[in-house]
């Protein structure tokens, strides 16, 4: 008896999920899913999946009947001296870690599939892409926005789930989707942390055991500043102290800043929510983290 696509995926418990490598095959599969009136959610990733990604997938599964997880290391978002070549490609183990999750399919295209004619069109959100990480990684968010727009065009999901950990990325995507009238609901999901508080990230694998311990200081910095913001304490001395504390522990700080949580402008004082953002290099890893603070105390 022929199984419907959804049923056959649901039965793939303990096996690897369905994998689509071409746009054509994925689009054909999704049109069958949609003809059954099913809702589709989307979790974009660059693979090397960890618990943080799996939590995004579980969140997406709560919101739809089928989750498409893309695994694509996007060359356009890496700078010339960044870790594009070194970035781990672990499709087989990624699929294994998705295996016990029914109703998940993987889209793992080649670079040629996503950029068949190279890059002739770029998407930019200039108010957000030249500040903070955009300042330190010129072109990065153009690459992210462009590939996410392509993936949304291909998959046309009802919902797309992104981690709050990449806070600036999430705001870029939200703005792009609103401005380009892309019919998708963007959901931000909580950051998954190690017991030490360190935010889970594929780049944590570049850290030695000792550096990993040091890296958890980023979260304690965020919580200290958050507490002081909520207490209404003068914050500039704390910021200075925390920057020095991180530097003496071996971090090379790109920034530690408080911004308006919505538009990331510097004038957060009147905002309802502020976000504390940090980016720093430790050994071979560039780490980012953030904490949103309710200022309506
Ligand atoms: O957050 C990521 O892993 C990437 O920036 C994304 C959203 C998958 C785009 O390549």
C-alpha cells in the first residue's frame, strides 16, 4: 500500500529523515504536503546540529505538521578571512540527530543549487547591517538576508523559527520579511545554554575545555548588566568594569553594548525593552550572546 508523504515520514522513527538535495524535488514534495492542507514550518541552519538547533526544530514542530530543516553552509555570509572552508559539514550525523523526530525533512542543497548564476542580487537592511556584528563582519548580514529570502521563496513556510541567540540576525530577518511583504510568521526561540550559561553554538567546538569554562563569563556579564539595568543603577561604570574583566580573562572584545531591543538603536533608555549584546573572540572562536531586559520595572 502506498503511504502518503506525511505518513511515510512519520514512520521514519529511528531512521534518517527524508533528504532533498534539489529545489525541484523539495518543491514537488511540499506541494503534495500543502494539497493535504498541512502547515509547514522551517528551521534554517548551517548544519553541525547541536541541542540548540534541536530545540528550534521541536519548537517548529509544535507550530506545524512538518518541519523542513535546511542544512546549507552559505558562502555569501562568510568574509574572505573567515571560517567558510573550516566550517564543519556533518550531514550524516546531523540527519542522525534528527532521526527520532517524526515529520522532519532535510533540505541540503549544493552551493550551485542555491546560487546557480552566482550572486547578482543582494538583499540589504542598511539600518541594521552595518552596526554591531555588521560593522565587524562587513557583508555578513547581506549574505544572511539574501540566502534566507531565497530559502523562504523556495519553501514558502507558514512559520520560520530562528534562535534569539543570533539577535541581530533575527531583527534583520524580521525587518526584511516585513519590508518585502514575505508571507511568513517569524518566531524567535529561546537560547539553549550549557549548565554554565554558555550559549550553545557550532563555534563552541573551536574552544578548548579551559576556554569553554572562560567563555561562560559572557553570560555572567550579561546577567550582571541586566540586573543593574533593572535596578536602575548607573550603568556606564559596570560596562567599563565588565569590559576590563573580559579582556583580562583573555577575550578580544568586538563590542559589549546596550541597545533598543527593537531597532537596535543606541537610544534604549526610553524603550520598553533593551538588549545587551556582546561579541568577543576567545582563542579561535568568535562568540556572540545577548539578553533582552524589560525596562518597565
Ligand atoms: O544562523 C544561521 O545558522 C545562518 O545564518 C542561517 C540563518 C542558516 C543562514 O545561513
